[in-house]
C-alpha cells in the first residue's frame, strides 16, 4: 500500500542557477560588461525561468531543501511513502518528524526506514515500525525533510540538457519580450518561446485517471 502523493514546500532554495549570468546574457543576445545595473534584472529572469520549468515539470532542478507534509503513515507494515515529484531527483532524506496528539514532536529513527532514491520512496526497514495512526495529531502531523534536485549546475547540464535548454529559452524570452513589445515589434510574441514545449515534453508529469 502506498501513501497518496503529497505536496512539498521549499525550505532552502538552490544556491546557484542552471546558467551563469554570462551564459544568460549570451542566450538573450546581450553583450554589456558586468557588473552592470541590468545584471540583477537578468538574474531575476533566470530565476523565474528555472521556477517555471520546475512548476511545469514538477521536478527540482538544482539542490534544494524541501519539507513534505503528510497526514498519516502507511497503515500496513510494508506500506511505502511516495514522495511528491517536487522531491525528484531525490538526494537524501534528512529527517522524519511526527507530532503526537499533544503536539509534541518525535523523530523516526533513521535505522527504522530505508530510502529508494531512484523511486523517491520511503519504506520500513526489517526492524522498523511506523507510529500508529491514533497517536498522531489531527492536522499534518508528519514532516519529512529532504534534499532534492540535481547536485549542481554542471551535473544538471550534463544529465538534463533538454531542461537546460528550456531554462535558457525562457530566460531569453523573459528578458526580451517586454523590450520587443515596447518597441512595437510584437510579431511572434507568445507566452512561451518556440521550442520550450518540446524541451520539457518528456519530463511533464503524466496524470493517470
């Protein structure tokens, strides 16, 4: 038996972006010399592009810390906790903390569970046991802290070149679309640039009905 997928919240954002500032400038066709007042704005475009790709694919692109909130542990001993897509690729599970009916926190011992990094799942070890449902507080009693995402920008570029292309396309689009609209050149302007949908197509979540 598997737990239903849960949403996660960002705790610590990535320390870097998929592209450097110079790479982002090249993608957008800019050639100013940094440092420049426009650097900050382009960095915001780059961050927004990475965030949109994460939202559209449901993946974590670069190393980040996230909290997953659950309402219950698996009922059966062999039940598995399935982490949400935002926690993939999964690097590690930092802790599993639950609160009892009085609101007091307790930590599930690391030796009580095993983690499948490839599948993004957590199951009991041979000697482990999940706290019983009746011992949990009523609202979101379980917090699982994880580290997710590709290790760094270099690893991301090597292992997910299509997603890197998507971030680059969006960064250039965000950085130039407003300028082109103000200049009156709106031909071909769209919400997302040509090629973006194809770049993320194989990573988009599949909804099973």
